[in-house]
C-alpha cells in the first residue's frame, strides 16, 4: 500500500498557484484560510519508495532507476515551490514539521525551521482514515478572548472544509477547565482536513493560548485532554 505525501505550506512559497492546481503530479489542491495551501504531490515512483512495507520501500530505493525517478520527482516538487527552496541553504531546511500516520506523511514546509512553536500534537491510531473524530485541545486559559479567537479559527476552517465538500458536521466546542472538545463528521477520511486545522491552530496559537491539540477516534478515551487533563 502506498503512503500518500501531503504538503502544507504558505501561499508565498508557491511559484504559481494556478500551475500548482493544474499540475499533473498534484492530486489535490486546497487553498486554505490564513494564506495556506494543502496539496498532495504524487509521482509514479512513490508507489515504490513510499510503500508501507519498509522492506519493499528500502529495496526500491537501492535501485538506480528508481533513484533517478526519485530525483526527477523531487526536482519537480522543488520547481513548484521555488520561492521556498531558493531561500534555504539545504532542501531539508524547508521541512518545519513531519507528521507521520499509517497512510499519509504530512510535510509542513516553510522558512521557519526551528522557530515555529508547534503545539503538542496527539492522535489516535488510525485517526487519519476516520470519518468521525473528536478534536480536543488544551489552552493556557479559557479567558473570553482566547475562546473568541478559537471560535474564529474553527469557523474559518469549517467554512473552508464545507465549501470543499469535506466537512458535514462540526458541533459547538465544549469547554472543561482549560480544555475544549468538538465532534466533527466528514464525508470521507478526515486526515487532510484535520492537518489543515492543525496548521491554522498553530498559526493562531498566540491569540488562542493553544498549548496542545489532539485528533481522536470517538471511542478512544485513553488520551483525552478534557477527561484526564492531558496526554502522555
């Protein structure tokens, strides 16, 4: 089974958004609030090097022909994100965060490597393929301004995901102590939409006081910020 490669980045890092949206190697392209874009970058060689069976993937990476195809795929991706890669010393410096899952690798790309204060992230096993999840978070405080700003982010995200045909239901967030919880239902797998929300919550963390966020299956109560006061 191939593991998908999904990229989340600022619009300013994209050479041309129209070309990106129409590019044959781009399977999905979402233009998000707060000047972000999420897209899935695909190349046939990914069927081999991103196989979920590590033995298969590692063997493929040793094949000279596969290596050449991989270099071509990486080059094509870097052309699409030229404003980013032209401003980093090494290509690896463009990766600010990598969030792995069973079926997708989420690449957060940008110029802020080592500078972004990411909130703590927790997930249930297999969360990214679910169509119903609980989004939970922990705030530094539930002061009225924090709650208001959190409401703005959730509203922007829900409007965007609804327009894209992804989100079917977002129930109002419930608060307990310094934590919140909101149930979401989607028309398909929730992973991409959830990572879009994670990026938007990170971007606004200084306004909301967000310290941690989690994406949990409805029946998974083993790691709940609201019920046990934190994960870990």
